[in-house]
């Protein structure tokens, strides 16, 4: 969906309270910032997302896999780093989009290729493969019509990711197959998915990030059923913009993790529900992976 129509859609519950009630969408809580709600790291430096002529470029390609979960062939985008070596096993970051997006959203809005190429050229990240699947696990996975009506398909994606996407990647690319070699992160609906699936499968992922996670995020006691197990993650990153109407979801998750002594990064940065924030998250999160 185009960004503008998306913004209009997000604003609907505020201007049309009846429509919001009819469509059964949760109302946003007013934004209240507490003492913990501040940046954990400085903003990315100027130019981190600008294409540079002097750096080697990775490649982004579309691959198609058979989804036993959805029963159709599905597409995803895969970034391989510059000089991709078919023998070296690379770690993998699975990177998930939002409710208005698809498998290309992170490239369009997040310039993932440019950000990764720059980080690698500056030796700020470990060479990795970045897999951008389509998290709307249903036969028509385009972001069409009322995207909120298809929120359920984002839940179904758990099976698609674990049973179809990951096995396909692991037989197609030179990648690591251990939990420490797999990271899962996403924005908004994809943030909720990443927290739900990542914390739900600590045997599969050791690095998990939720950027501006949406109300699909499980309630804390369902999300973190075993705090000791969650504490074994190599990285648990929770972030949100300080002007994002969904920040209460991330605040709730942070509060519970803190109460249960689960180590995590809680990063509240200036900004709203948009790619200025998510690009910055990618820049910071990617640097901390696979170290
Ligand atoms: C909601 C508000 C926002 C919701 C999902 C979103 C499922 C997702 C936003 C995004 O992905 O950007 O109430 O409910």
C-alpha cells in the first residue's frame, strides 16, 4: 500500500470513532512517557542510509518457495552480502514488514541494501544474509483493501516461517543452522510477529527485535512464559518512536521484561510510526548481531 493511503488509514480511528468501533480495532491509548522511555543509543550518523559509490554492493533477489502452510508458491526477497561465498556459512537475519507492507517494504522504505552495504564497508556488521519474506500468510498476500481484515494471516505466518521459509533458505544458501546464527526482527505487525515467534521459539532464534510492535504482540505473560529461557537470548531489542500511538504495547513489554529481570535493550527514539525510526533500528540492531 502507498505510504500516504496508509497514513490516512491509520488516522481513520481518530476522525471516525464509529468506523473504528465497527471495525473492532483497539483504540490507541494516549502517549505517556516514563523515566525509562529514552534512547538507549545515539541516532545513526548522517548518511548511514545514503548510497555510496565507493563501497562494494550486495545483491537482492527474489526467490520463490513452496509454502506447505499456505498451499501456494510464495515470494521473498533475499539480500546476500558483497562477495557472497557459496561455501561460507553466513548467519541470517529474518526481517519482517508491517500490516501495509509486503516482501519489498524494507527495501522501499528501509533501504536495507544500502544500510547493510554501508555497515559492512565500515566493518560495523558481521556479513549476513537478510531474508525478507511476506508475513501475510494467505493465498493473496498483497496489501490490498482493508489490510486490517487480514491481520489473522500474520499469525498463520508462524508455520510458514518455521516450516517453509527457514528450511528453504537453509537448503538454498550457505547459511548457519544453529540458533546463534538466526535473528528475527520486524516493524509494527512484523515486530509483534518477531517477538511472538522469537520468544516462542528460543531454540530457533537467539537474536530478536521488535520495532514499534503492533497490538498483535502477545500480552506479556503469554509472550514471556519462561523468563529464564528468555534471558538466554543473545539480544532482545525492543524499540519505539516517542510519538507513536502504539508505544503502549512496547512499554508494556519492556515493563514486564524489567520486572522479570530479562535482559533487553529498551530504545525509545524521537519519531512516529514510520521508516525514519525503523531504518535507525535496523542500523543499530544489525550491528549488534552475531558477535
Ligand atoms: C492495530 C493498529 C496497527 C493493529 C495493527 C496495526 C492488529 C499494525 C500496524 C503496522 O503494521 O504498521 O490495531 O491491530
